[in-house]
C-alpha cells in the first residue's frame, strides 16, 4: 500500500471511529446505579450511587458518604472505594445534574451559594437553603428507605463552592452529618459571609445548645492555591480548635504540589480512609 493510500485509510478509519464514538452508549460503572429526583421547586437532580458490597456491618447499617458536584467527582470516588475491600461497604450518594458537563456552572452557582443582592444575581444565586432542604427532606429519606444506614456514620464531601457549602451545612444544620470534608472551600465568597455563621455556631456551642460529640470537620487545600485562600482555611481551623472541648474535631491538611482543580482527585483515597475509619462507638 502506498503512503498516500495508507494515509487515506487511516483518515477514513479515524472518521468512522469518531462517528461510532459519537453514537456509542455511555459507560455504566459496575456496582453503581442512578436516580433522577426533583426538588420541591421542581429542579432536577441526577443521583449517582456507589452501592454497598457485602453483608450489613455489625453496626446495623452501611456508612454513607454524600458527595457534591457528583458529575465531576463520582467516578473517581466510586473507583477508589471499590479498589479497597475495607471500603466497599460504604454507600456513596453523589448529587449531580442532568447535564453533560462535569461542573454545571449555573446550577451549582444557585445551589451552593447564599442569597445575593439583585444587581449581582447573574447567574441566579442564593439557593443553599433550598438545596439543603432537598438533601434533608427528600434525598436522605429515600436513601434511608432504600438501604440500611448507619445513622452514626453519615458524611458530606464538597470541593470549592461545594466545600463552602459543606461548612455552611455544619454551621447551620450540624445534626445532619457526623463528618464534613471541605476541599479547597471558597471561604472568600461574599466578603467571607461564613464568618457570621461561624460566630453564631460557636456561640450556640458555648451556650450548650449543640451536641457536637463525634462531629468532625476536615479541610484540605493545595499548596499551589492562592496564599490568602490557604491562610483563610488554616485560620478557620485554628479558630475551631477551641470547640474540641464540646466534641468537634477539626483538621487542616496542606497538600504538596496540588492546585485548586487537581487536589480533589489527589486526596480521594485519603478522604475515604478518614471517613471509613472514624465512627461512634
């Protein structure tokens, strides 16, 4: 075959391969399933589950990890979980959107943010309490009905805006999750709006209004992120250390060589190790 004919054949094969790929069925991950759910306001969510393997643990239920931005991060967490036998009993419930993009900018901008002033409301923002209502009142009851769940080992994991939202959840609804993991949380958002919620949370803890026994907050940041962002997270952890007397465990990890977008994939196995080895006895 001449070089020209070989090139024509290669181009034809590539084009046909591209056409075939365009019409291929999406990949289904072994050991997983998907649901479509609506919020009370009619917003659609894609719920991706990493199913538990093996008998129900001696605690009477499976540990559950709720994961934000599921389209982007579910495949990595699901694969890491199944790679280690000791983690396979966990259920991962990833909350995503019925879109083809890893991060749905407009949807997450609304779900993960505090109320905005009208002139700064493009794209629409301010839906964090509605999103929390969906998780607490619709999603969690369905998961609890579908599986035997260890109610003392329920976790929430979020990155960036999701990390900010996870910390907001701890401050405002600390009863929902025993463990919260915030990876590169956007603490700078809205002039550090979380500071007001932090102060209220600390005051309630000191007043004896909260049971923080067996509650934990772990925060991870890459050392290639903006210095101020690293400092904000480190400072929050130092301030929260005083709440250890009320039961809250807090931790800060600086990950070498990682930036804002690489760190969630780097720390996935370590997050699983932490969440699966911490429980209430």
